[in-house]
């Protein structure tokens, strides 16, 4: 499985199923979307439940009431027609058509009609009208291609159609209006769910951003608002700001303490070195004592590096020139061989001095602990890889490697690895300083055992800078080798 942020070529060894399961469990929907979907589901479910309740307790009773009103209108029209003479009947039909929008027409045998039963609610209205007007009643939605609410009834053996406006029952039956209301209600529910989710998760998002800022060493860059309306959020923000202030003070005190101790030790070490050179007659003893003093001085330098402030100045840097400068001091040593192939036009965004210290530390760490078994010589391979605007630099030795349990601990301050890679000559700060420097330059360091055999691989991810045009007499890449036998 590839490491996070690294290309497949920089992958670590195969991880266990349990670790892969934990990694997959970290992916998925954010808290905002989870809250949004839960609120939307709750609101939409409530809307649908309300609509179903309305259909059960209100919609059907209204339809039956409308059917009864239509039946009453038919009965009244039929009674008026039965008890009126011919002249009054004509006047009655005309009055019904003009004032009540009800038209009475004879039911011819060849009339074409469509029954009013397209939905369960229409069937229920038809049943109610038949029950009230008699078995021979017809209820149609269209007669001779003319739409409306048609009710067929008989008067003294003659059949008639009573046509009325369908709006008498259409408001109950629903249609487009109901659909628009439901769509509007759902849209309002979704917008409300989004606003509620944003309101709920905004403090958590601010807290996550502030925590990331504190984790990167910026203790005052993202302070949380302490005057929010919610009491619980206000208490969390106040507590987080106080914690960040304390961590900032602790970090400042730590840096001052390390710098002060390291500086105070320099003076007695200088006196010890001078007294050793002048007062110890035994040359071998003098050399051993000088080596011990140099080792203590190197440890003090590590403390100073670790306590150094984190501000760096980023600018385009030629990676080949930086690595060549780091390789040069090791070219005269007999215990290390370095093979580096770096494109000359490859530039990264970094601090040139800090980047040089990073590679110098990695090469020195490999020289000490990455000797090829059986030879006593360290072979270091340095290569690069480009991926999506990022530069990945691999520094690999051919030593015994590191156990899987100790790999995550190598970058901890004052930690020393197992006996296979440890000579017990340092303070355990080398890789911690490298991690700190790389992070200050916006990069990432990953340590893995090599998949190609033995050895430890340090992979550094840096941001690629814009390429610069090369002179015509320069090669496109630089290959540098240091060979003690050359």
C-alpha cells in the first residue's frame, strides 16, 4: 500500500490486514455531510409521514364530503326538473348553466365516455356517488371527448348527463399543486438541513484548523473566538487557547534551555581541548580524549540545531548543487561510497542551507548505521522521482535495515534504534532534526525498509519549483560517485 502523499515507487512494505482496515476506516464522509444526510433524512421522513397522515385522516374524508356535495347537487337538480313544467324546466336548465356552471344534457345511446376511476381516490368518489344516487348512476371524466365531471342519472325513464366543473373535486384529488408543494417542502428541508449542519459543524471545523496549526508549531496563528453565543463552544475555545498559550511558552522555554545549556558547555569544552593538547604527553591518550571532546561538541551542535527557531526562507534551489555540496565532504572517506543521479534542471522550493543540513544528516546517519554487512563500507544511493508537481528524493543505504517496530520511533527525539544500526555515539536527535527541517520547508519525510533488498530508505517530499533554462554546454543530469578505491 503506498504511503500517504508518496508515489507507488516510494511505498512501504505490505501492511497487515488490521492496519489496512484501520486505514480504510479513516476515509468516508465528513462530519458535515453525515450531519446533513441525517438531518435531511429526518426532515424528509417527517414530511412524508405528515403527508401520509394527511391522506389517511384528512384527504379521503374531504373527498367523500365533496362527493356528497356533488350528489346533493344532482339530487336537487333532478328534483327541480321532475317538479317543474316544460317552460320552467327550460328556464331552470339555463339558470343552472349560467349561475352554477352546471349543464344538463340528454344521455344518448351512442355517447362515448371514460369512467371516473383512474386513481383509488376517484374510485372512492365514484362509489360514494353511486351509493347516494342509485345503482344506475354513471360517473365519467370525459364524454364525447369533452372533459369534466359527468354524472349520469335518470328522470322518469329518461337518461341525462349532469356536467359540472371538475374543480369541485380537483382540489381534493391533488395533481400539480400537490407535487409543487411536496417538492418545495423537500427543497426547504434540504436547505434547512444544510444550514443546520453547517451551524453545528462550524465550531468543530475551526477547532480542527486551529489544532492543525498548533501541531505544525504555530501556536498563535489560529486563535479561536472566545465570545461565541454557545456556552459549551465558548468553554472549549477558551480552553484550547489557554492550552496553545501554555504549549507556546513550554516550547519557548525548552528552546531557551537547550540553547543556554549548549552555549554554557562550549567554554569548558574549549578549555578541556586546550589542556588536552598541552598537558597529555601520551599521543594515543591525547587522540582519544580529543575524540571524546569532539563527540561531546557534536552532541551540543545537535542540541543547538534542535532548539533552532522554525522560520525558514523559501526560494527555488538547485537540488543537484545542494546534494553535490553535501557529498563533497564524504569524498575522501574510506568507509562510504555515494551514488547520486540528479537532473541538473530540477529545482525545489526550500531553504538552501537547511536542505543541505537535511542531506548531510541523512548521509552521516547512513554512514554510521547503514554499513553493508561483511564489507564495513556504506553504499548510499540517491535518486529522484517527480509526481504531480512534487519531488521525491530517495536516500537509500544497503545496511541491515530496521525492525518494523522501531521504524516509527526513529524520528522521535533521543531515540536510538536496535543494535544492528546503533553505535551509541550520538544524542538521538539526528533524524528528529531532519524531520523538523523538512516540515519547516513544507515537506514530508518517510522512513521505510527497502523493497529491493536490505537497507533503509529515507524518502523526502518537496515542492517542485519552476524549471530554469540550462546552458547549451551542460548535461541534463549529474551523476556523482564517491569511491574510496578511486
